């Protein structure tokens, strides 16, 4: 079944090509059908791969399927996919969650114009194909191609509503912030390639022990920073709350199993590299725990449900990063799979509840949702309970406890870090149940969502069921990933079980007396740590602008345009010496000499020949410029054809 791996991303990629590059008008039903079917097929292709791994040893051995080899001098770069626990768990999670989200999106986006609908499904399918390349990659080349693809698609999807300046600003912010981290990741991967001589991850990790310690630390730090940037961890955490400007299905997919989770997949994949550098591992663990605490506190004071869920995503990703830093990538992978289920459920349910509140995403606008829209309310409540880690009956309890148990058992610092993790769990339960209590309270009658039916309830019912029952697979997932489930002492288990209950009690207090929450929010919003965007602007952006203004010349106060100095024309010289008769006479004589002697040689035949040659080039470029229409479809087609040409060239050079 390993031979099926290269075909997993193909349906999504074909869906993108059909929707984005084929210059034919397609009816609404066909656009939706292509978009949804292209997202469902990868899950169906991935299913037999998963079945073949259950009870077998093929996945544990780490089979590699080579797709393409590129020989460059003494080096060979390979594009390959791996059949191992990371690719199987990551692949089935990404494919399944994407199928559920795209089925839901077929109803959610039904009122969009056909052109926008086609663009939406094209981007989503390319997004899915890129993420599948990331999780299935066995080499750095394919991983980075998929990595950059999801980065581009995140910008296109966050800025989907192009007529809204807020959406464009949010997409640009996400693109620029993650590009900074991506450049560091690329540097780390290149250094790792130079140190090991291979692009294959198995070859890289096998030679980690032979790399100098200082070089290993630098490589691990660069790669970890790139992963933390993609996963919106501190200090790259500011872009994700703004990313809520896109449609709800985009948020559901981006936050659960794709873009933000890509950093965790990379850290799990290269966990031996991180573990080989204890200093980097310690920093990774502290940043993960710090992000979990900081963003859980920020989520507690949010007034917008989508931003609350965004901060929640960063907090839960922080738990996964903490597990990797503490030496338990298997627990991180298990929490990744469970988190993808309940986080996508929360976003999809919140989308329906918000539509029932006339499109408002304010938490206060959700009052009355329990009576107005009972089924999405209860599906949201199930997702919130799993996010909070309600003991025994929710999947989130088992995966969170697996992470905390791994932290407890990690060594000397395990117990204090575990205690901080429990505090983060209390805050998680508080903000999760606060939304449920608000939605369960009485409120005005408002219009229900304008869409309903199979495409909505099947994803919600499926995800809600898994948010409860999939917890029993956590130990199996940890064992499948090569880890051993850790066991906590009874007292730690009881304290961990009490954390979500304490958070529920805190949520009751905030709902009973909202003034407490408002006072807390007023105090926290003035803390510097919660004003990262403002500090970033003051420290970096403002000083950068000042520097560029000084280097480029004085600024006109009226319109902000740069005043370039005027050229040293002869008339200016004459004007400067107008009060000096001797100077005026010398300048006049110089002008006459220039007009009578120099002008005869300017332009000469050589100059005329060069001018004619330049004009011919200008005409050629003017004609060539006509192919640059600015249309995304035609540029994407050219990019695809060029990429195919490079692949054919590489394939031809790989013949022996």
C-alpha cells in the first residue's frame, strides 16, 4: 500500500488545476462538486494505507517511496514520500479533516458568486495538496515545496474578500510574518544538507551525531524557529488572530490540521535533531509553555468568538511544542490528531451560530443560541468540552493528560512545568465554557442560518462523535508513533481532572458577574505583553520608516511624497551667478562653446546606432509585455507549465 502515497495529493492538485487553470465557464453545482470531491478523494486514497499499517510492521520500518531524483554533480536531491507513523497519522488527519471542512464549505459558501466560489475551492484544494506534501514528505525538497505552497494559499484565503482592506491587511500580515520564519527554516535545512550531504530526512537524522555541537545548535535553532513561526508561537503569535478575516471554512482548516499544525509536524519529524541539542530543546519547551499560558489568558478576555478560538489554537499548539521540547514527540502527535477534530468542530459550529446571530461573531451576540439553533449549539458544547479536557468523557482529556504526563516524567523541571501546564488547562476550560454559558443563556430571537441539510450536519455529527470517542485511541497513537504512554501519580491525576472543573467554576463566576471579567480585561490589555503588535511597530516598523526617509531625502509634509533634489541644470547655475557679472560672463561663454562645438558631436553615428538598437529592444519588450496580463489564472498556468518542464528535465537527467 505504500505505492499509494504519491497519489494521495493528486486529486486535490487536479481539483486546483480544473478550477483555476481551465479557461471554461463552469456552473455553480459543478464547481462545488469538483471542489468537494477533490477534497474527499485524498481521504479515500489514504484509508487503505492506514488499514495496512494497523497491526503491521511496515510503517514502523519507515518505507520510502522515491518519486524523482535530481543529480547535481556529486549530490543527489530526491523528492520522496515516507510511510511511517508521522506520515500516516498526519496524512489521515489532514485528509479526513479537510474532507469534513470542504463538505461543510459546499453549503457555507453557497451564496457566493460563482467566480468567487471557484476561486475559493481552487485555493482550498491547493492548500490541501500542499499540506499533504508536508506531512508525507520524506525529504527536505518536497517538504519545503509544500511548506511554501501552504504559505501562499494562506495569504490567498485569509485575504479572500479582496474588497475589504482588513482582509488584505490580515493576509499580508500572515504572509510577511511567516516569511521571516520560513527564511530561517530554509537556512537551517540548507545547513543540515551541507552537513549531512543528503536531502532525505532518514539520512539527515542518521548523521546528526557526526555534526559539530555548535553547528548542530545553530541548525536546530533555525529549524525550530521556522516551525514556531508557522505555528504562530511566541514571538510570531500576532498574525493568527488577524487571520480570522477569511471565511469560516478557511479558519476551520487553517487552525485544525493544516497551516498552523505544519510547524508541529516538522518538529515531530525532526525531533531527534531537536533532542540532540538540549539548549534548543529547552528553549522550544519554554516557548511552547509560555505561548500556552499567554494565549490562554488572552483568549479569556476576548469578545469575538473567532479570535477566542484563534488564541485557543495557539495555546493548544503550545502544548504540542512543549511535548516535543520535553522529549515526547509521540504525545505531541497524538494531541495534534485529537486537537484537529475538536478545533474544526468548534469553528464549523461557530460559523452556524454566528450566521444565526445575523453574521455577528461577538460572543454576546450568541445569547439564545441553545433555543434558536440547538444542534449546532450542542455540537459546539461538545467541542468546547473536549477543548477544556472534561475528565474521562472527552477525547481532549486523554490527549492533554498524555502531554502533561510526558512533562511530569521528563526530569528535574518536569513537576513545575507540569504545574504551569495545569494552570493553562484551567484557563482553557474557563474561556471554553464561558462561550457555552453565554450561548445557553436567554437571548433575542434571530434568523437561523440560510443553509442547512446533509452537507452541514454530517461533518458536525461525525466530528462531535470523534471528539468524544477518539480519546480511547490516544495510547494507541502514542505507541504507534514509537513512544511509551507515561503514567501520573494519583494526586497528579486528580489535580489534572480538577483543572477543567475549576475552569468551569471560573466561567460561571464570569457569567454571573460580567464586571469581574471586564475589570480583568481592562488590566490585562494595558500590559506590554498583550500589546505585541504595538511594540513591534514602535521598535521595528517606525524606526525602519525613519531610516528609509532619511536615506531617501526630505519628506513633503503635505502629501508624504519624497522631494528628490533637482538636477544640476545650466539654468540653475545661471540663476545662482545672476548677481555676479564675471561669473555670468564665464557661464555664457561656456554655453556658447557647448552649442557650437560639442553639439556637433552629440549624437554622432555611434550614438545613433546605439539608440536605434535600444529602440528595437524597447519595441520587442513592449510586444513581449503583452503576455503579462496580470490574470492569476494565466500566470498560474505558466508557472505550472514551467514546473512540469523542470520535472521532465530532471527526469531525463536521472536516466542511467
